[in-house]
């Protein structure tokens, strides 16, 4: 694959003002929320919380305690600021932690949510991460995930190259059956899915995720000379290859003992 030093896609979009950095945007996250059954008593862990957008929304809407973790120090600082600004400091705790070695006891959480992260790992690493998620979930607890999905697996290498050239990350999305088998092999049951075209960079998706003026701000920032080439390269590559890619949202359950 071509090697370059361009900015990673999600960091570029965050710098332009995008707050939802997920392939299916608000639509996919809302589907996950409906599956979760949050209550004020729910103990929730968000892995790869980035700027805290989803953690804050869960706290505000469902009044439950949530821990958001990430490894990106800059994103964590922004998340901590966002928590304070949204007056949810009593419900949301932001901390740095490694998803492959979660610093939590077995059977600690009712719900684990992890969006737009598993795609970024090779299949063996995905399986290891899922073992950790499974470990910290309580029996009967739910794992909520949201990633990219391959629609056409005849030439997956070409699709992976196009994704890399768009976002400068070696993403490894799977087919629908591939994702189902991955969760099943990790021990999860009652696996439910929802998938549809990616909304991350579509004009309609931008407006749904960020509001009209938020979307306008992002496109205005994208037009700046230092951003223009990379942003429109990303936009055009995803547009040209949309027939090969969907987002997929998955709700799976740790069986009760």
C-alpha cells in the first residue's frame, strides 16, 4: 500500500469540527441505544470514547454512570472538557486505558460500547479485544459495537487499499457473516445486527450528526487550503467505493451462567 504522512482520517475530521466520528453516525448509535436497555442503575464502559460524545449523551439521556476510556491523550483532554461543559461530571469518568488490557475486574459492567475501533485491527487482534470485553461484562451484559462492513468480498484487497488511501489507516472491515462469526467465536450469543450505507461523510449524514450549521462549519473548514486536498480525497474515495461498504451495528450478549 502507498505510504504517506498525511493525517489520520478521524483526526482530520475532528480538527474540522466533526463530533461524531463513526461510519454510521447518529443513526447507528441510536440503534445501539435501543438495544441496550439503559437504566439509571446501568454500569457502562465506553471503549475508544474519543471526545466523549457518546458517553455524555448516554449520561444525559439515561442518567447512568459511565466510564469512557481511550489511549489518545489529546482526545481525552477534549473529552474531559466536554464532560465539564455538559455538567455530567458526577456520571461520566474519563480515563486513559488500554482496551487490550482493561484495568477492570471480571463481571464489572452491564453494557460495553465500542464504536469504530474493531475495524482498525487485524482479525486475531479483534478476537483478543473481544475476549477482554467479554471478561469485564456481567453475565447477561450487552456488547454494543459499530464498525465498517464489506459488501463485496471478491476483491477485498482493493477495498482495503481504497480505505487506506482515504483515511491513512490500515482498516480491516469484515463481511456480515465474518462479523457474526467473530462475536460468536468469542462466546457471545443473541447477536443482532443492523447495517446500511455509511453516513460519515454524506451531506445528509453530516446534517443529521452535526446539525445544519455544524455541517456547514465542517465544509467551510475543509475548504481551507491546508485541508482541502485530503478532505476531498477522503470524500471522493468513500463515494466511489460506497457499493463495497456499509456500516454495521451489532448488539451481542454474554450468556448468563
